[in-house]
């Protein structure tokens, strides 16, 4: 199995965002300087009927420049905080690599325009499998799309802070739309939620989950009963999706 991350594509995107941030910052600085200049150079006298409008315009120009500059800061922050890899996905990829052959591609840390961020996507003859990977401790119950934790009372449960089912469903939907827009909707998309810890650190109580949930150790038997149960996609389509998502 090919276990890869689109690090070059992410590095390229970081450079592009930093370039955009530099240009936007330059524009913001220029607009702000113009606004400040209007405070120094009085183009309209205080006694003019247009003086009120002039003061409003120069203030608006200055504020616009400041806003544009802060937008540039936001873009640069986004560029510098793009994740270059996902350690949990690397762990899952190494595990699967012991069992899956060269027809499979496990792409970690997917982050594409029109798709967003996904922990990992497995591509192969059965189709595409979206991963939501967590490193949690404790006891969790999954009822449909809802996640619960014990609240300390006998048989008492409260809503958990994690929400991986809805996140995974959203990722599945986005990937389906992403592939459909590129005429690859014949590739079926599935999902799985993987917890990397095992008992006694983690206890899962599944109750009719919307998306299959599993620990890392039980991942392969779980996939054998659904995703890996059938080959559905030819090698050409698999390669086309790999090229789209990896984009090295």
C-alpha cells in the first residue's frame, strides 16, 4: 500500500497564500497611508460645506486600509498554520500497510480547495474511504450520530465534546461532491471513525452508529465486512482520484 501525504502541494499552497498576504498587506498599507495623508493635507477647508464629507471619507479610507492589513495578517496566519502531516493518520497508514497491497493508496492530511481538510482517504478497488481519526481516552457511547459520556451517575450520560460522526458525514458529502464535479461520481465514497487507543484506556459503546466506528486493532475486520467486501472501481478511476487528491 502507498502511504503518502501531499506535502509538496501543501508547501506550494503555503507559498501562494504568503504571496497573496504580502500583496494584500501592501495594498492595505498604501490605503492607510493615503488616509493618514488626508489628515495632514487638508484638501477641503473647515469652513467649506463639504468639510464634513471630507472628514468622513478620510476616516473611512484609513479604516479600510487597516482592515485590509488585518485581512493580510489572517491570510498569512492561515498559510503558516497549514498542517504538513497528521501523526495519527501516519499510525493508521502504517497499520493498514501491513495488510493492503499496492493497488491501495492511503493519502494523509488531505487539504484541497473545494474539499477542505480530511484526516485521511483510502483509495483502491472498493472505492474511497474517508477517515476521521481520534486519540481519545475514556468511555464513549455512540447513538446514531450522537456521542455521549458518563456523567458520574448510575447509567447517566451527557453529550460528549467530540462530534466525529457529523464531521465524517460532512467529509463524505464534500468528497462525493468534489468527485462529481470532476465526473468521477462513479467512485463510491464510504467513511469510518477510528480511535487509535485500545482498552482499558478507551471503551466504546456503539448503538446503531451512522458511520462505522472502530479501534485501530479492530479496523481490518471492520473494513472486511463493509468497505473491503467488494471491488467496485477500475484501476483507471482509482488513479484519477489519487492524482486529484495527492497532487504532488
